[in-house]
C-alpha cells in the first residue's frame, strides 16, 4: 500500500515539474520588427511608391498605397524564394547574411489613385531585406497563394523597391548618425 502511495506521489510531483521545465525551454521572444521612415532609392520606388513608413502593422507609402501586414517567421538571405528559384540575397544582390523580414499582406488599401504594388495582381507577401545596420532596405513583393520558400510553387516575385534611411543607419536600438 505504501509503495502505491509513494508511486502516486512521485507521479504527481513529476506532473508538477513538467510545466516549469517546458517554460524554461520556451524560446526567447522574437526580435523586434524593423520600423521607421525610408526614402526611395530606386527608380521603381521613386515612380510607384515614393517613400515608405515601415510600421509593426504594415507599410504606408507616400503615393497612397497602404499594406496591412502580419509578421511571419524570419528568413535569411540564403533561403530560397521558390522551388528551384533564387535566394533572397541573389534577388537583392546582397550578402547571404541579410535579415529577411517576411510578412503576410492581410489587406491592401489604395488611396488617391495609388497603383497596386503588383499591377493587376494583389500582393500577398512582402519581404524586407536589410543588413544589420539597415541603412538601406529592399522591399520584395510577391503574389500567389503560398509564402515564398524553398518548396513554394505558387509564389511569384512581382516587384522590388529600394529605400534608404534618410537620417543614418537604423538598428534595433535606434538611429545611428
């Protein structure tokens, strides 16, 4: 009888310990999203979007387009954008250690006659590609039913736009002049 009671007590204690152990194994909170004001640095950005304000909830373009977004798992520069396709770094012509912030477009609002960022197609995903100091960012816009990735067959790059930080490099801690 005592053995049974002792076994039940041990199981109860083990169950109490399990949540504490899993809480310790919880990964740290994801890094903060890039935010800030950027001016156009490519001809496509200058003509189609103007400057952009990057916010946690989306992208607001000077020429009237607004993309409401939801952040997805981060990617890296060497990750492929499609099955048999190019990497983010190859598309951007940047180093493989680029930070890639992939976001799902939940809604597109076009004010004041602003053009869609993908012409006749609706943008479904955007990727912000930047180096550690984020002096410049490249916005990659994708259409298709699935997120860009190494197994994606229903995702297509439809536009790229280049931007620069007007007041120095941006970091996760703030602006570096």
